[in-house]
C-alpha cells in the first residue's frame, strides 16, 4: 500500500478531489483508492491541475462512501502488478530466414 494523497474537497457531481503526494500520478489512472482501514473508496479516473501540484479525481464506489469521506486524512492505493506474456512450452517462435518467399521471375 502506498500513499496517494489527502482529500481536499468533494464536488457537487459526487467526485472526490485529492492533492497528490506522488510526483507523477498520471500512471495511477485506473487504480483503486483505499482509506487507512483498507476500505475501497473508489477508482482514480483523472489527474488535473498543474504539473508541479497535481490533483487526483476519484469516482466513489457508491453514494454511501461520499458521506463518510472527510477532508484531510491520507488515502492510499495498491500498486497493480504488470502481467508478463509468457510463451507456452513446446512452441517455437517462427523465423523467416533469408528474403522470405521467393520472387517470381519475369522474363
């Protein structure tokens, strides 16, 4: 679990705005935000503001979540693991040697 930032406001549309504690939060779009008790708050949908002071926009899981969100506390995210593609056993990669298929000669 890593620190995401702290909530500074809630919008009329039901979104949560948090000030980022991360240098480049653009890579966090799509991650899930959690509180200190590991309860899901919502999904990070956007990053707004200046480059040196970014703000994170979080879409809450439900309207009930907005009611217990307070301004000030720190919220967290869990780093997604990247999935590596692996070749199946027994299969070799196709190789094309030389020039590929032979060209037809015109005479």
